């Protein structure tokens, strides 16, 4: 089992190890923690936490890097337990060799509950929602060129959707 129970987290595989990022705990408190699972050792290990807690985001690996895309941030107000939830366009990059986080170019629009995949050095983000409380499902498709650190907007999906997933088979996204 992971050291922290969580839901609404991101997950991806880098070099045969599973990384899980953020999410919320059983009391719906946002998490910044990141854990790595080694199947050969059958152990979970904490790695550098996210710079800021987030949940309902996407996580994708490209080479030895992990990208955490969008999601919901919670900014607590001083002396308050609860904070304001808002959807972000920010994208974080984790260098698994150095164990460090950095920011890259933000998505063209804020998204939560989107699906994301990587093909080569490009990341594709599909749909999602544009707001935390009363968001509207989106049909948007964004492409991120990780080498140029640039986003482009592609043709939209035929229908808007959120809280879905995507996979790559033979270079095609399903």
C-alpha cells in the first residue's frame, strides 16, 4: 500500500517505476506528496513533493521526465481550514534523474479532469473541465512540444468530455 491514502491523483511510469502525484486524502484535503513504486523491490518511496498541492490533474512521462498538467489548486486563506479551489493551466516538470521540480509553459486554457498521453516528445491533452464547481466539459485538444516548450491547439474531439482516460496503441490515441 502507498504510505498515504489518496484519490484524484495523477500516475505515470518512468523507467519501469510507478509515480503517483498529489490527489486528496480521505478527508478531501489536497496533497502535494509524490510516491514512487518499484515493482522489483515491491516498495513505495517518497520523492520530492509537488511545489503546491493539486488534484484531478493528469500526469504523463516523456523519457526520464514526468509532466503534471492542470488540475485543481486549493489556496487556503490565513487562519482558515478551507481554501478556494480553482482550476489551473500550470504544468510542472519533474526530472526523475535529479529529483527536482520546475515549471514549463502553461496549457492554453485551464483544465481539470482531462486525459493526457505522450507520443515521442509530444504530450496531448484531451477535454476536461474548465471550472471546479460548475465546470463545462470541453472538447479541446492541446499538444505540447516538450523540446520547444510550446503549446498548440488541435482540432477538437467530436464530443466534449471530462473525467475520462486515453491510451496510445500503434501511434494512435484512443
